[in-house]
C-alpha cells in the first residue's frame, strides 16, 4: 500500500496482513490477542502518522523545489523573450545597416562619377580658356599696335624693366602674362593724360586768352577746330595792339598840338630828320616805346570794317553753315510698313 497516495486508513484483514509484512511493524506476535491486535493497530497508525509527516515534509520540499524551478523557468522565459526581441532588433538593424552600406556604395560610385566628370570639365574649360586667352592676346596685340603704333618700343622696354624688378633670377618667358599686358597698356595709356587732360586744359586757357569774353567750346572737336584759327587770331591781336598803340601815340601828340590837320597824317613827309638821323630815330623809338605802359594792348580792339570786309565775312559764315549741315548726320525717319494706307504713318 502507497501511504503517500492514501487519503484514509481502514483496518481489516488485508491491512493487518500488509502491516505484518511491513518491516517497520516487525514480525507478528505468536499468539494473536486483541491487545496485540490493538497494539499493532496503534503501531500501524504511528507508522502511518510518521509516513504522513515524512510525505508532507517531502511534499513541502518538492513544492519549494518546484517554486524555485518555476521562478527559474519564468526568468528563463523572460530572458528568452528578451533574447528573441533583441534578435529581432538585431535583424532589423542588420537590414538597416545593409541598406545603409548599399546606399554608401551608391553614393561613393556617384561621387567617383562626379569627380571624373568634374575633372573632364575642368580640363575642357582649361583648354577653352587657354584658346580664348590666346585669341584675346592676339586681339590685344593687334589693337595696341593699331591704336598706339608709335609706342611699341617704349612699351616693350617698360615690360622688360618690370619683369626684371619682379624676379631677375628666373629666365623670362617669351610670352606675355597678364602683368606684362597691364604694364604694356599702362605705358601706352599714360601719355593720354597729358593729351587728354593737360593739353586740353592748356587749349582751353589758350582759347580764353585769344578769344577773351567768349565761352570755350565744350566739345573737343569744336575746340580743336577753333584752335586751328590761332594764326589768324594772332594776326588780329597784332593789329589790335597796333591800333591801340597808334591811337595812344596820336593821342599824346594831339593833346599838345591841337592844330594838326589829321588828313595830312595819311602819308609820311620825306626828308624828315626823325626818319634819317639815327640819333633822332633812337629818341623817337624810346619815346614811342614809353607810350606802351599807357596803351591797353591786352584789350582786343576791332578795326573799322569796310563793305568788302562785311561781304567776305557773310560769305565765310555761309560756307561754315554749309559745312556744318554737310557733316551733321541725317535725321532718322520711320518708314511706313508695306500696305499701310494711314497718312499719319
């Protein structure tokens, strides 16, 4: 009989026989008496109690062991679940890393392609810029030789001098660089200041001195055209100074000799000692030159004009007007389009 699985105990002939066969009860008594049977029953109950206690103790140990194993199982299950989640995350990360590496490979390939394309483009642009630079150099050389034909030697000398100052140790190349061209252009353009500014200022001052009271032309071509008349203008100034000097000398004479007939002074008397005697001539000139300080020779005085002079001046003005009209460009007119009947168009 399994005492660990028994829920109750009943004394009968079978149980007594079983208890008698149990080593804990011991051998049966020689004479079966009620006392001995009761003692055996007592002993059997004692043995049953002890067995129940032993079974309970064993059950408690099994329960404790089961609880420990259950807790370990739960911990292992949680660890297993965490490992499964970590494995899933790792798998997802591996996929992302794989996609990222694939994208990096594609970007590197695109970068390599763009670098090669940029290198080819740079090489092409270098060749193009070099060709354009050569064309511009040729064009600049042609323009400089055409516009400044007389300054070529001076420009070349200035370029060689500037090259020597930059680096005298290196061998100078035959072709010009940007600095050489700038030096060549500066050497040619520098005299333009004297022609375009200094000479212009001098021309304006000369015009104001020769044509006092008249405003200088604002256009350079017109000013140059007027300055070409300097020779005639100087002759006019000489005549003006002669008029002023003669008038001043005659004024000095008339203020002392009121009775002189002015009509007699139209010709010189032959045989006068003031025309033949050197001493008198010297005195006459000395006295005449002393009148200069009283004469307004710096003021232009126009002489009396005759009818012939006025007609010549009018003809000259008409010719100048014709030249101005011939040199002026024709006025631009808008021609009407074909098929237009509008008179206003």
